[in-house]
């Protein structure tokens, strides 16, 4: 697991994140995002979850996202 200290929020840590491009597999997307966001170009994926993890945002989070981004995201699907 790669986690880095955020520059804009003191004492906060975050993993690189981003979307998967059309026809891109999750592993390739993870390596691309790692390079784009950190400059790390040599990494090895040691394990991958065999399934997608999905969850719904709680109502208060959905409201915050709507106010901040103008979206009505209901949840996410993630691959680890």
C-alpha cells in the first residue's frame, strides 16, 4: 500500500487515486495514476482483490458532494 503525506492538509495522508480510462485494466490504471501523481515509475503489484468493492455514500456525504461539486453521486465501485 502506497500512502503519501498531503501538501495541502497538515498531518493528512492519502493514497494515489483516479479513474480507469476506457479499455484500461485496473492494474494498468493503478500504475499510471501512481506515476502521474507521485512520479514513481517502478512499482510491483503484489496482490489484487478478486472482486470490486462497492458502497453507497451516506446522505450527509451526498449532500456535501452536491453542494461542493454539483453532482449527485450515490456511491463508488473500487478495485484494490
